[in-house]
């Protein structure tokens, strides 16, 4: 059973992360069912994924035929009941513990294979909390992708005290052998490996801009030109979404009570103002 190849996947949420995960699965020859809660969100998710596939064609990474084949492997639904036959489901909705635990409780009732992988793309919510919302925490695991998912080759695999070895092996084989991602393993601690390092850095940059020590442009320029980062920390915060950066920081602060994870007031005010970054057209920078 553990070696059965995963060819039927579900993705919950078609935002920037869910859409990206669905896209890389479809490009890897996998049948993908994508859930969004309303018809409008389904339409927006479909458009986002098709646009990204178009981008793959225009940058020469995909042929027209490969784009059509990938698009043909994607189906959308607003009914979680349609996920019964899935071998792996990856949840990628907003970083909200209550929303995620409800989804895991529902998925657990619907997905029939006891060895199916129920994965979360959460960046910061301990996976155990999601596992304990189900009757079978052995099949719950963290599979954390990075934005933009079609570009960044990493998946953090997060096993809990309860995750079964079979489920962990299946999830790793899927990420590595089917999707072609590199895998690192992390213990089930809020933030896992990447965000434990990245979030204090992003928050420090926001505090630096807030204090007037340097402008947003100069902070970003310094890290791009001085450390060869592909983008500076404020532009990266805009890409991740400032609401998501805040949600991750809140969870990490809740777990560790360390001031370095506490979201600074400027971040809180920007989120309250709806300046959520690239997706909102305005964050530290303006877009579109
Ligand atoms: N979908 C598909 N392909 C994309 C893409 C997308 N959304 N965005 C960029 N690309 C591709 C482009 O087609 C291009 O491909 P080619 O080189 O083959 O033409 C390549 O990526 C580079 O893109 P661009 O030339 O448009 O732009 P760039 O060189 O400035 O790179 C970037 C853009 C890939 C986003 C790069 O700046 C980068 O890697 N930035 C850092 C991103 C990062 O750190 N992400 C992690 C965030 S943390 C996270 O996600 C997890 C969390 O929990 C918060």
C-alpha cells in the first residue's frame, strides 16, 4: 500500500499557494481536484492557474500541448464530498486555525483510504492541532510549499508525534519523485525550518522601515545588492502577503513568546488598512 503511486490528488483552496500546488501537480501528470467555497472563487482560481500555465509557455518551460494536457487534468468543485477517492489532499486555505481544523475534520470523514495523505500547507500552525481534529491523526502531515510554487523547489515535510511512517514515506515520495521537489524534514514546531529563520528577518526589516532608519527601497536594495537575495525583505513580504506574514508571526509568537516573532505596529496598521501586498495592489510598494 505504501508504495502505491499517488495519481489522484485534491487541493483545498485555489489562492496563490493552492493554485500553485494544483498547477505543479497537474504538470506532473496527476489528476487534480481543486476545492473553492464559491463559484466566484473557483473562477478566480481557474484563471490564476491558467495564467500561470500561459506564463510557462511564454517563458519556454512548457509546450502548448503540455499546457493543454495540464489544464485538462484540473477539475474544480465546491463540494468536499467529491474528495472521497483522493489518495493525497493538500489543504492550502488562509492561515486560520479554526478554518483549517474544520476542513481536516470534514476531510477525515470524506476521504475513504485509511492510508491517504491528508496534508496541510500551513506555515505556522502545529500539524498536531490539525491531526487531532480528525479520527486518524496518523494520516495527517505538513507539506509546506514556497511561493511561487512552480519556481521554488522546496517542500518542508512536517511529521507529528502521530504521523504514520507509511504516510510520511508516501508524502515524501510524492513530493520528490512525482513533483520533483527537494524535501527537508522538520519537527512539528510553529514556523518549521524556513519561517523560523525568515520571519524574524522580515519583521526586522519592517521594524527598520518603521523606525525611519532606512527607506523601504534602500532596505530592499541593500539585501539584493549586498547579499544577492533575489528580492529584498519588504518586496518579499508583499509577495507573501502582509496578512499572511502577520498570521504566521502571531502563531510563532503564540508558540514561543519570543519578542522577535511579535508583529510590529506598522505591519498591524498595514493589514488593518487592507494594504496586504502584491495581491491587493498595494503594500510596501504599489502594483499593477
Ligand atoms: N509562476 C510561474 N513561474 C514564475 C512565477 C510564477 N508565479 N514567477 C516567476 N516565475 C518564473 C518566470 O517565468 C521566470 O522564469 P524564466 O527564468 O525561465 O524566464 C523566473 O521564474 C524568474 O521570474 P522573473 O524573471 O519574472 O522575475 P525574477 O527573476 O525577479 O524572479 C521570483 C521572481 C521567482 C519571485 C524571485 O524574485 C524569487 O525567487 N524571490 C524570492 C521568493 C521567495 O523567497 N519565496 C519564498 C517566500 S516564503 C513562502 O512562500 C512560505 C511562507 O510560509 C511564507
